[in-house]
């Protein structure tokens, strides 16, 4: 199946339109995919800037740079931005660009709904950033109640996330219909590219899980504005709303994590799909265990809905509830392990090309395994009691989402960059980007495992002096990590205009197959 050599027009009006109008009104899946990718990376750098401010503040004990309130606002906005405005949209963008091509469809099933799904995101971003509340990215009750967070910052945050959720649901339905109904003859579920498999399962999870979060956000909004009492803590003042009401703040956690733990796999599975395309192409051999990888993807999708309460072991749940969640949480490591072994076996005795996509795929394997192993520790109830809400959890989360999702995104961007732009990126800059990213990533977050074991709570702006040396190392690592991303930004922008023109992108990686073929699935 060949890549088109030119981008299809956004619409067939026969009239010459301006560049801006073309991109504002396009319904072409490749152009919408690029809009997703570019906007997502914009928020990647904005959210990363907030992280650098936080790490600069945490480089030494005491308050040096920002106030505690501003630190908390930076923290909340950083987490919300990286998850809802970067990782999920950038992977949606890759799916928009490549899924129709891989299944032989001319476009997505509903092109205008596809465009609507994207254009909901800028409005959502404006609301989230203009609100920027100091409630944490998880929005736990009772911090989100109007008694504790007056004004409209939390309301803006809620409305922004509802728009993000609406965008996700529209995109999810669109992907499912496209994959089920618009495959070319001969493309079945037995030979579906593994990237498409990952998108299929991911979007099924999006459609099933996102309405739960949207419902919780809606209940929280009317709690704040109409006086209902879904998530309100016990109110002792008879002059305040909900006085004497029977409420349960843990209800928010149940609903939030019912969405948000599947959301972890929503953010990781497409990156795994990218890796499943990159590794065989860069190894010069077919993927090892195609069926095992496909079935393990489906297994992760099913099991992912049964693990949410492991975030809540310290909330007073009964042991009868905790034990099943501990078991299921440990079980979900099995299909992920299957993928790791199959990817490693694909590399084995292959003609491996150490280009940028390969480097980031290898980085994905190593860093994601570290995140997975630390997650198994978290699954153990007695260990979780000691590690809950410490920097160990921060380290685990970032090894999964940065070491996993973001490294997978970088592998995909470098791998498909010649197809999307018809130009080659600077290989030397890509190597520098990889080295700085891996060094900075490990220095930043591996150090935080030790901080967690020493008892440092997360989500704090100050700490005891004896934790200073490790925090300084972590902050230095964050600076190295941020520097590496500047090399990436410079590389992809300048290569778009000055990079070597690529007529047959597959040959740039030494692939012996059809030079115009989509990477084998």
C-alpha cells in the first residue's frame, strides 16, 4: 500500500483559499492528524516549562522562586496538560494520520466529526489554563468544593475537561466505525497492522471509560454551582449548603480512577502499537508473535477496567475489596510482559539499524520495564501503604507515561517523519536528543524512587533539609531532559525546510522491501 506523494486537498470547492482558511476548515485525516500532533507538542513544551519551574523550586529546601499557591497551580496545570492536552491528543494525531492509510480507507468515517473533535481542544486548553486551579490534576474532593476553592478557576477546569472528554468520545466512535467498516478488501483482523490493533482497543476503552469521567465532572460542577452534595465532605456549619447531608468524598476517587486507570492504557497502548511497527521495520524481519501481541493488546483493554481501586488502598476499603484489585493489578503485568518478550525476540538476530526510531524504541523497552516493575510493587497492599502519596509514585508514573508513552511517540515521529514531510531529519541531532532524554529522564525520576523510600510526600513545595541532595540531582536531571527536547524541536522544524529530500522513505532506513510500502503490520 503506497504513501501518497502529496497531501490531499482539504476540500474540493474549486476555489483558491488562503493557507489559514485551508487549515481551519480541513476535513482531511492527514491534515487533522498533523493539527493534533503540532498542537499537542505545543502543550508538551508549555507543560514541560511548568515542570521545570517546579523542579527549580524543589532544587533546594525553602521557597525560592514561586509561592506555595503558585506551585500548586503549576502542579495541577502541568499534570492536566501533559495527560489531556499532550499524550492523548498526540497519539490521536498519529492514529488520524496513519490508520486510514494502513487499512486502505480514503479518510475517516466521519471527516467533519473528526475535525470537530480536534477543534474542541483549543477551547478546552484555554479554559484549563485560564482556570489553573490549585487542586491537583486528580481534582480530589473536598479540595474542589466551593468552600475550599471559591471563584471560578475550578469551574473553568471542569468545563475544559468536559470538552476534552467530548472530543475523545467523538474521536473514539469515529475510529471504531472506520476500522470496523472501512477496511479495504483483504485486510482482516488476522492481518490488521498492530498499530491499528492498538488504536482499536484504545478507542474502545475511550468510548467505555470517558463517559464516567464526564459524569463525575458534571456532578462536581453542579455541586459547586447548584448546591447538590455528590462529593461534599461533612459540613458542620448549618449556614453552608449540604449541612447534615450524608456524603462520601471517596466517591469521586472511585469514578475518577474508573476512568483514569484505563486512561493509563489509553496513553500507553497506541505507543505500544507504534513500537510494534518500528521494531520489525528497523530489524529487517517480521514481528515475532503477531497473534500474541494482538491478543495481549485486547487482554490489557479488558483487564484495565478492573484495577482502578489499587489507587485507593489507603482510603479504608475493606480487605475483601482490596485483595481482588491487588490480584488483577498484578495480572495485568502479564500481557505487557508478553509484548516485551516478543519485541525483544524480534530484535534477536535481526539486521538492526541504530537509527533514531530504534534508539527510542529501545529506550521505551528499558524505561517502561522499570515503570512496570515499580508498579508491581505498588500493587502489593502492605508495600502500597508505605509508598502511597510519596515520590515513589511520581517516579513510577513518569517511567510509565514518559518512559513509555512519550518515548514511543518520539520513536513514531522519527520513524514516520520522512513519510509526513518527504524530508529527512538530522540524524546527529536525533542522537543528541536521545542521549539527553535518557540521561535526564533517569537522573530526574530514578532519583525520586529513593526520595519516596525516604518518605518525601508528593505534591509539596518544600521539604526537610536532609532530602536536599537527591532533590538537587532530580532538578539537574530535569534541566538536562528539558534541554534535550529543544534539540528535538529545532530538528523537526529546520528539517522540514532544510532536510534532505526523500523520494523513497523506506530506503532511508535500508529496508529491502517496496520503497513506498507502509511499514509491515
